[in-house]
């Protein structure tokens, strides 16, 4: 997988935080997938499936919250048990965050811990900036630049925690 120089620079802090949490708590999931409810059977499931195919352990509400479990408490546990967070930024998420829904609560926690990576899909950073300037200030990945599969591969490489904990790959020329 090749990264641009900007991606190497911007994503290194996310990797460093994930590695640190992995050393401190080795039983954590690699990522918590924050998404809009409307995306749970579409883009969010696609990203989750692609990440898992790449060997990434994903906390995803659709598979991790069983019937009868307290929804918000399980989300709280998922946030606590994840090394880093992915925020799947879609038009639906922008609406949910603006209305202060569950996605807004998840986003607030991820922003507070400084452990998040936005994945912009079918929207833009300009649209995100109107709803969440803090999240928009984070560099992330965009499906306008890479396919969802390429993004999943980049995230897998980013959060991979190996014994030698190599640095991010060198940027492409």
C-alpha cells in the first residue's frame, strides 16, 4: 500500500496512539466504527466487512449489540474497548451529528480522546466543516480519492500492531 507524503505525516499520530493503547491494553479492538444509523446496512457494513477481511478487529454496533442489551451502555463499552475510532462521514452522519444523536455522542468521545480518523464518503470536508469543525480539522481518508477497499487496506496497515511495531510505510514518489 502506498501513502502520499501528507497521509504519512497526518496519519502517524493516529498510529502512534493506537500502538500506545495496544501496549497498555492488548485486548482492545483495533477500531470503533462510528457511523450514522442510516448507513448501518450500506456504507458502514461495507467498510466493516472490508476491514475485517484485512484482519482488522472492528467494534460495529450492528454485530456487537445483541437484542435486549442496553444500547448506549454497549456503545460506551465499545468505545472503551477500542484502540482508535473511525468516523464514517456521510451525508446521513452529518444530519445525525447536527441533530445531536447517538453519532454525536460517539464523535464527542472520540474527539476528546484524540483517537479518530475520518473516512469521508459521498460528501466533502467543506460540508463536514459546517457541522463539525473539529472533525474536519483532522486529516483522514476520502472515497473520492481511494476506493473503499483501498481505504480499508490503508486503515489495516495503519492500525496493525506487530511485535516490532514498524512505522508507517514510506510515502510514494
